């Protein structure tokens, strides 16, 4: 049996994302709550979230689920992708967090049809935002814009495919 490697979690002030880098206390880039580094097994969270425990909880779960997504397997990732594809084809708007919603707003039909890198990144963010919503304690928050029917479908998907499964991270 392989030794389990820990995920190291730390806090830094004023995080921004700029050209693929996570910066702290830099005027460059867009403000972000956190960043995950799968190969380095690190999560860095903005220390300001220590003042907002429910936001911290949701974002922390989101970041942990990036590790889950990477180990989920193609079958389950494809199943989740199909669920979201059907939502979009049915005209569903919104998401369960700004990271996924901002990406969703930039998608084109050719991104979906071609399953481009942008599409795959969005699906991952959608999965992680869904986990943050489902496993966090906040029942309402401003970034939750996905309709009730779609939230119910995602809840069912997670119950069926994730909850009773031993997850690798």
C-alpha cells in the first residue's frame, strides 16, 4: 500500500491570479479566494476568509474537490459532464459559485461540441463548486445562481456517484 501524501494548507494575504500564477499582496491579477496545486499537494487560501467561516468552509471544500476530480476516473467525470451538458442544452442558467459561472459565461457552442480545454476546465470548476455547495453548511449565498431543478439533479448525482464511494485525493 502506498503511503498517503498529505495536502498542505496555508493562508496568504490578498491573493490574485495573474498569468497562471497565484500571487500574494500583488497589484497584478484578479482577486481569488484560493488556489490548488495538485502535483505539489498544496492549497493556498486567502487569509481574509478566516473572518467568514461559511465562505472559508465552502471554498476549502471546493479546493479539496479539485483533488477528488483528478482521481475520479473518466467514467464518473464523463457522467458529470453529461449532466451539465444536458442542463445547458435545456437552457439552464447560473452555477453554484462564481468560478464556474464566470467560465460558463465565456463558453461557446464550439467549446461544448469540441470539448475544448475551456469546456473541460469549466466542468471541473462546476464539479468543485457543486461540492462546495453540497457539503458546506451555507444554504443560500450570493454566488448560488443555479435553478432549483438543476441543484436537485446535481444533489442526486452526487448521492448516486460520490457519497457512498471511497474517494481518493
